[in-house]
C-alpha cells in the first residue's frame, strides 16, 4: 500500500476507508471486507456514532489473525463539545473504549469551533474562540500524545491562519490537516502551505459529496474525468482518487459496497500522467460541500469565512 510518512518515520497509508455516514448495521462488514482487501487505514470519529461497531470489527480482525494491531492505522476525532481542556482526555478515552483500542494512531480536532452540547441547535449552543481558544484545546491534545493515548495529533477543517496560530503557540505542531478535497475543491494554497510546513494532508469527500455523485453535476460524470478513465482503462472514481494520491495527500473514500471497496484500493495501480493532472487542475470550482452544515447558525460567533477562508 502507498504510504506517506510522519517526521519520525511512522507510516501513514495513503488510501483509507472513510466511515462517515456508514450505518451501524453495515460498517462492521465493511471494515472486515476492507481489511481483507488490503486497507490498513480506517478513519473514524466520535460523532459518526459507529465506533463501537468498528471496534468490534477490529477486534475480530486482530483475534482471527486477519491483521495485527501494529499493521493498522486508526484515526479518530475530538468532537466540538469536548474542546474544554479538561474534556479532551475524557473524549479520547471514550473513542478508545468504543474502538476497543489501547491507543490511536492519529487524533484530530474535528472542527475549529466549539459547542456547549453535542448537537448545536442554535447560536446559543456555540462557544466563541475567546471563551475556549483553540490553543488551549491544542495543549490538551499535546498532553494525550505525551501520555501515549495517541501516536500523532492533528486537526481537521483548519485554514491557514488557524494553522499558523497553532504552529506559533504549540510545543508539538499539527501533524495532519484533514480537509475537504476533490477536483471541484482543490484548495491548492492550503495544501501547499501544509506540505511546506511538514503537515500531512488527508482528503475527505475525495469523490465529492453524495449529491455530487448522483446527478449531472457529479465529478464522476465530468467529461474530463470520463476521458481520463477511458485512457487508463479504470473507473472515474479511481481517476479522482489517483489525482488525490499523486498530489501527495491521503484519501479516505467512504463505502460499504464491497465492489467499490475493492475498486477504491485498486487505485494504487493507476498512474496519471502530467497531462491528466493538468486537465484535472482546470476543474476547480471552489465548490465546498461541507458549507451547508453551518447555514443554520446565522449571526453566531462563527462565520463561514472564519472557518474556511484562507
């Protein structure tokens, strides 16, 4: 499996299985199938509400000799209602218990914003960054790494100013930034900043969101992607994933479909040429799918620009 590496030499598999929106009734079998197909990177999060089922699948895989714990790379994420410094260790221990693990390979701050409760339903449920600064949350992230609860720490959905602030006010700088990346949202400046600062990048929604794979706006139906797929005798999804891998980012496509699980990891055999990469570069629309989730908080302490704009 293709790998990137952390500064200390630890490997970071470039293709992982995403588990967001994977139903609890389906994710166990999907994880087992993925491990059997060769995946060694599983991306999880507390808020996905399926970590218990993933943990059961991992334990089955370990106990039957399908794979060893040391061969797997498991990520989870700190949800927004655990940003208070005293809550970070509690949060990672919840995920570890659910996943039936002694340690994580990577723990991320899921979003650069804080909630007063698990589900924020109004602006009153949002906590300003003056009340709980990201730097104070980060110090507790550093502490859980030092204690061995996770091997590496990072962030998700952080823009350049927020990364700069953490870098300037940290003992251990972020090692990963997980962000939305696909041919319609290429985020070249942010990717370049991360790579220049030795921050590995993970692309979530690397095929676009579900509503961009089901209609005429689908990345996978774009004539450029379809032509490159014909050229390489592969699927359109493999083209989009290969593009992400050749940008030196990790990709974590979500699937519970056995055929697509195998198809996605088969991307490792696809090598796009310079012309292909240049053609895909023209597809950028700055189309962000995750933006819609914050439309319900007009007038709160966060704006869409403060979360994402570089």
